[in-house]
């Protein structure tokens, strides 16, 4: 049986901290904590080896045996200990839930600080690189595509958003935990890719060829920038090839998450034909 603590007031310090972690990136970084919500997302988080500090549950929504099953997936805990479990009534849960669902489970989780050296790749790795992509929803969608395509990692260069932003976690439906995600500088990412003999394919309109005319069966990094400004010169200069997706209408670009999906699945197609 789980040991639970009951909290009924929104003025409780633990509730206030939870809400602050959801809203403030600086606090998340300072405490090295973030918030994950939902059965699926927390399950992926635990399976990926993240340590849960506190679980907030609404026992009127999620049965205790289901909470225990989620925790048992990865032996969740902090340094071998079980997380604190706080049971809140439905009215309070509605106030602390980040999204408008009734899943009944929210977790405070210890961050993992992954570096390029932590990425483990097999033969002919497939990597996504995003430069200065700001919107959490776009990043989350790219992570979903990266997971679906079996990518080895996602590297976020010169990041303008927090990878533990609740919107990003929600948009990724937990893929932020299933795919290794590393935030670094462009120069370091380029050096790592070259050291690991991974070709750099930059998605850009200028001086480029159709993406399906480029060999992606070898180790490949697909590099994308923002829709408004594209990639900076450092990536263009260090690319092994410049590729583009045909645009047959009047617009000149796709959403970055759509572009990532198209290019990732071209790599999958080439590797499985």
C-alpha cells in the first residue's frame, strides 16, 4: 500500500510550489524540477529512468492500484526511495491540473541534464537538429515524429524554450522522455556530428536539391531552423548537402514540425526499401 498525505487547500506550500513550477522556467531550472501530467506521460517518464519527487493524485479519479502500477514500471523513486504521494480532492485537482483533462495524476520530476556525450547511437544514426526553434508546440510535435521514426536523438541548438515546458511535454505526449534530447550550442553540435561521421543535411530553400534525391541511408542529421529566418550561416557552411521540400503553392515554407516529419520518414523509407 502507498503512503499518502492528504492536502485540501490551494494555500498549502506544496500546492503553491507545484503551480509555480508549471509557470516559471527560472524556478524549474533553479530547483532542477519539472512537472509532468497524465498517465501516459508519467509512465514514459518513469520508464526512461526519471526520478519522481512527488505525485499529486486525485483518488476519486485514478484508482490507487493504477498509481502503483505506473510507479512499478520503472521502480520510480528518488535514490531508491518511493516518491511522496499527495492525495487531493477533485475540486483542488481541477485547479492544479495544467490541462483540462481528468486523468487524476501529476508529478514533480527531477530533471536529467543530458549532454552530447550521453547520446548512444547505433550504426547509421538518425538525428534531428533544431536551431532556435521557439514554440513549445512545434518542439513537442517534432519529438513525436522523432520517436515514431526511431530517431536516435534530438539536438536543440541555441534553445529559446525550456525543454521541460509543460506545453512541450503535453505536445510531445511524452516523447520528450522516449527520445534523448540534448540542448547545446551550434558549434558543439557540429563538432559532435563530424566526430561521429554523421552527415549534415540542412533544410533550406537556397542552393538546395529535392530531399528525395539525397542519400539518407548513412548516418544523417536533419537540421531545421525557424520558419521566419531559417538556419544561420554556420549550419549552411558546415552542411554536407542542402535539401528542400517542394512547395507547389504560393507559400515558401511548411511548419517546422511538418517538415521534420516529411524528412524523417524519407530517411525511414530509404532505409527500409
